[in-house]
């Protein structure tokens, strides 16, 4: 139950208006500009065995309109990770790259994701903001220890 609530709230955060307001600096990026975690293998559409069952239905929904007719466009990339990969390593890799690109971690959502991450070792996440974009980084682990990471970019 907690996992379901966590997933819904994480997806809502990726679709909503950033809680800290607009981040100044730079133009929106396309998802292909985000770096690939070392050793990760990008998955083609429908190749994901872990991330797609969790996030697939929400990612396929018609993009919502928020506020005064602001459309949200979502794009996603999924990767298979080496089994020894930890979420702390994934988060540190992306934090280093994102901070230099003008991204910041959403403070309000960090509190939520930190609690959710502590309660579920099999689904970990972080939310970053830049310009009019929200990036959800989510890593999921299955019962065999196989791991996948999703980069979900919402442009507002």
C-alpha cells in the first residue's frame, strides 16, 4: 500500500508545478541530453521488466494540463543497471552532473522521497528541478536483485 502511494505521489510530483517556483537559468533540455549512468544499458520500448510495470501506466496517460492551461509533456528513458549499483551511487552521479547544469533538488519533495526511500529499498527516487522542467530519477530492484533506473522528464 505504501509503495502504491509512493508511486502515485512521485508521478504527481513529476507532473506538477515545481514547489519552489521557476528556476532561473538556461533553456529546457531534451531527455537525450541527460548523461547515462556508467555501466547502464539503455532499454528499448517495452524491454523494461521492472520499471515499466511500476510506472508504465502513468507514463502512457495523456499529459495533464495544469494551472492556466499549461501542458505537461513527459519523456522517459529506462536503463538496466549492474547488480552492484546502489541508489546512493546513482544519485551522486546525477547530482554532480545536474548541479553543474543549473538543476536543484526540490526541497519539499526531498523530505517525501527520503522517507519513501527509507521505507522501500526496492524503489528509490529523487526529484530535480530546472527552468520549467522536473526530473524524476527512480531506481527499482526486483526479487532477483536485477536493477533498472528511469529518467522521467516533465516539461511544463
